[in-house]
């Protein structure tokens, strides 16, 4: 039996369907806390049509592996995850993730989806290093990334002005060798 590389115990990564998923994204972007955790940019709400166009453009890119996160218990799509910038001789990539509805936050879905995308990135795309950024005011995200194996690689001090103060942005990463070590004991 072949292991489903895009599935964990709780979640499965599925292909993006711009028609279906643009509605979800547009809805998630109506939550200011979601936007605050996801991006340093000014919070902007996008129409379903604009989200659909963005998703279609990213589907066609050779430098993006973009998936929706589906909860296995009820087949509900709860978020998105993707690798970008992995073309080139250095075999590095950047990962981004978001869980859309706050009712799914803090339940391990994001951590498991991250572990699944790491397996895909290291074993299918043959990447060497995967990195991400997270804001200081997101300790839940930091803990999740640490559970998935990421290590702090640097701090961009006072990167972001939000909520009346300056916040650091952390850069975290994981090497293929660090990912392989704990995986070897589980196989």
C-alpha cells in the first residue's frame, strides 16, 4: 500500500479549485484577526472575483505548490498552505499557511498540515531548506511551527507597527536533515 503523501491523521491537502475556494478565501478575509495573523500588509477585503483571479494565477505558476487544507473528519476545507520560490539551484522554499475559521484554531490542524507539506517538500520536491516568517504577537503560531520541527533562524526587530507598538518578525526554518532525523524513527 502506498502512503498518501498529502494526508495526515486529521487533514488532507487537496488541489485548489478557484471557483470553490475563492468564496472561502473571501469569507476568511472578513475576519480582521485572520488578516492580522496572516500578513503584514494593510488589511484589505477582496471580492470573490478578485480572489478567484489570484488563485487561478497561482495555480499556473511553476514556482508555487499551493493546496487547500481539508479536515478529514467531515471533508470541510479549513485553510490553505503552499510552498513558493522553490525553483533554482539552492533547493530552498518559503512556506505559508493559514487556517481560515477561528473555530479550527488551536486544534492541531495547522501543525499537521505543516508536517504534511514538509513531507511533500522534502521527499517529492527534494528541497533542502524550508523557511517561514511569523510575527511576535502570534505565539500559538510559533509553538505550532516548533512542533513541526522549525527552528528560530533570525529576528527582524521592530519589523511591524500594529496595535500602537512595534513587533518583531521571526524567521524560522527547517533543514531536510532535521526533518529526516525524527521521521526515520517513525517509519
